[in-house]
C-alpha cells in the first residue's frame, strides 16, 4: 500500500496541469488514476499516505512517469515494448517478476496471471466492426469476414504483434493496440494483456469461425506490478525495496 501511495502521488504531482485546457487535472478513471471519491477511502490507505508523506520518485530531479498495472504476468514491460510509439526511458524497463530461486512469480496469485478469451464468428465480427472503425479513423464501417489472424512478432517481454486480415485488408496490431482492437465484446472493456501465448482461430470456408486467445497478465505492465508488489510486501519487503 505504501508503494502504491508513492507511485500515485508521483503520478499526480508529475502530471499536474496536464489537462488544464479542459479545466481539471485528472480523469477519475483509467485514463489517469481511478478514484472513487472519499467514500472509497479506508484507514489502511490513509495510514500509508500519511507514513509516506512527501515521498516521490524522481529521475534527474523530475517526477517520473509513475505507471503501474494490476498483473504483469511474469515480467513488466519496457515502455516502448507495450507502447511502441513511446521513446524508451531508463526507469521504465522490463523487469522479471520471478521469485528468486523458484519457478514461481510474485503476481502468480492474480486471477488473471493466465487467462483465455474466446469469440464466436458473430462475436468477433461485432467487436471488429466497432474497434476497426476507431482504429482506422472511421474508414471501416463494418466487418463481414475475417480471413486470417496470427502472431507475427514477439518482443523481449512477450508482448506481441498480431496481423489481422479482414475483408481482404491487412491490419498490423502492435503490443497494446492488440488489446483495444481485440476486445472481449463490444463496449469499453479491452483485452487483458498483449502478453499472448497463442492465437488460435478455427477456420472454415476460408474464414475464421471461432477464435481463442491465451495469454497472461492484466494491464499494460509498464512500471509497478500491483499484485507483485502486494506479495512482495507480504514476504516482508519494504515499500522502498
């Protein structure tokens, strides 16, 4: 909880004024930091805030981009590995979450350490009809068939590049973009992670009839792994560690 308090404080201080043109500093959602209001505060969190008062994380005297995500799935991701459009940063690099001397991981207790998501043909077409419209700036208004979907690349932290062919057009989805296009269903929820072990379509008549994706982790995995941090604390590590 103390590690989370320091990370959240650093993020808040480092991003003050970032949305000044809109008349506020932060969204109370995953766009910035999820905040449920004072009714969601509790004594443990408030104590962690008090006991870390004034503590922030800096690099060269400037507050860092203190990102965090629920479950890294085995290793965190360097910022450019999950967000290829971002430049590398020395403090946002890939770090193993393996418990030393074991084949276990600190975040292995998460219910999304491993996961499987499946789509029927109709579900997949409905999802892609919505997400490819956004991905292409409105050029795609619907999807009638998916001819192919496969992993074409995998980076050092196991975030993948997926090539999708729909209605004769190929789309390359890199790392976190996979999560926004291959949503579990139409709507706001996105795919758990781009740390994907396998993409397995069932084909018939030259088109995908069912799709199964198996992966691990929950979130972009940049910065602190929250479930990993919880279990490190339970093992006796301090928030500074």
